[in-house]
C-alpha cells in the first residue's frame, strides 16, 4: 500500500529538471535539489559548515553567518555571529529577522562600544518592534501576517566569550573534549521554550494564573492556548496584542475570549560563558534536526566525520532517519517535492562552528575579513527555492 502511495507522489510531485535537477554553485554555497549547502569556510575563530534542506512549499527556515566586525563602527569588536530562524505560519517573520537582527546588533554594539547580553536583548527587542510595525501596515490587506512568527537562535563568539540567545525551540550544542578519555561530550547551550517541557508549562501557568486553558493537551501534544507549541518568538502578534486576534484573521487562530496580557513573549533567554581550550565546536540547528538526532548523536557525527561537509552530513543523517521512520528508502524520500515533503520532515537548518582556541583568544581585537552568508539558497538563481522578499521597516537602512 505504501509503495503505491510513493508511486503516486512521484508521479504528481517529481521535481522538474530545470528547477531542481541540477547542482549549481556560487561563492555563497551550492544547491542539490532541495538541499543547499556550503561545505566549508572560515570564520573569525575557525572553520564552519552550513546546510539547509527545504520541506515546506515556501522555505520557512532562514539562517546567516556574519564574521568580522560586529559593530557599525570599524573599531570593533570583531567576532562571529550565527543566527538560525525557524519560521512558522509563513516565511515572512524569519526572512525579516534574517535581514534586520544583525543590523540592530551592530548598531547597539557601536552605541555600547562592547558586546554584551544587554546589546543582544536590545537587538531582539528592536527586531520584534520592527516586525510589529510591518504587521500594523499590512494588517488591513493581509491579516494572516499577524499569525506568522519565528523561533530565533543566535550564537556570538567575541573576545573569547560565547553568547547564546534563544526564543522558541531551535537548539545549540557544544562539543567539549574530555582529555582523560578522549571523548567529546554534548553540552546543550540553549534554553528551549516549548510547551512539551513541564518547566515551560509551569512558567506559563504562573504568568497566567487566571487562565486554566493557557496550555492544552491535544492529540498528545501540549500547545499554548491549544494553538502553538512554543511560548516565545518574534512575531505571532495575534497572541501578543488582543486587537489583532479578531476578524478578518482566520477563525482557527482566534481565541474565544479576549486576553489582557501578551500570551507569548519575545524576551530571549541569554547565557554567557567563557570558551575553554577543550571546546571543540558548536552545532546550531532548527528543531527539524533534533526530531531525528539526540544531542550526543549529533556531536559524535561531527567528531567522527571530516569537517568539510559536516553540516550536510548531519542533515542527510536526519533525512535517513525520517525515511526509516516511514519505512521508506532515503532515495525515495529525496524524490518527493517541496510541500508534500513536509509530511515526512520539517525544514532543517544546520550550522557547525569549529573553534580554534588560538583564534578565539585574539579574534575580538584582530581585524578579520568580512564574511556574510545567508543560508537556504537566498543568493542562488531565482525560483530555485522559495521566492525571497523581505518586509521592510519604516525608516530602516
């Protein structure tokens, strides 16, 4: 029966040769079907590898790597910034964050003349405010934009310090060498805001003590107000401002009773720690990867495989697991086109940052070449992946 379904899917949704049946390349990466990747490159503190596979009809995952000056002032500091933005409800919020968050960070870093948790918090707040202004302007014509949002995971390496900021359920993992045994242990760096965690449900219940339905279990999945799994995001204005939770927003997003305080938050969880000589690499990925791999499995793969192409290896391993769970071959999964592919796995973004301890210790004061890469094929020819248009802020530069 399943083989018959596969034949039907192949017949109806086989990628066209002129759209996906080639491998193209440019300075920003390569594309092979629905897979975009950059096997290797150098950031201010070592090597890196990136990969993105598309499942949704419109790519909702966005990502970027920025290396060099982290300030709008040429005086520094210098370092590496990586962002993974897992959108939902549409690509608009993740695209907006991909375009504006790093710009805000550079501006606040210049104002404070240093990198800090406060600089990161201000950059997140400015990005949230900017997207809200987009929703305000577009509400009358496209009200569903109020139900578009994105998770946001950021890792910054500056002055030997590792900054991690997160909203939602993307994840950052550190691989740390244990010298006594030679093992590399997985250490989770990021905090996840997903209602599947009891701590998140308790937080929501403490913030909304008068609402017995702030979290609801439906079809064995915990959701905030029965609608969304994450409790923090950029966007999702329909659950932050009551005036946008009404017609003409689709009925499935509207709550029966008006709310007095925001249900979701845009306050990032930020942690700061010094990098140690035994810290080998950091893996950042959207939750599409972690649905199929544990933290330690991902670290073991990075440790045991060549650095070049390791992000692609992680993505392909996750896809192989997704195929296995559906009792199908990986080669058959690859033939299923975007949109239909979402029934088998999510968009997946992976960035692996390798850490050279010698470079980490001096990177903030040494001028390094500017590197700017947007993942997911944004720099590739038009129509090879999702169309790319970015909502702009009023008065933005």
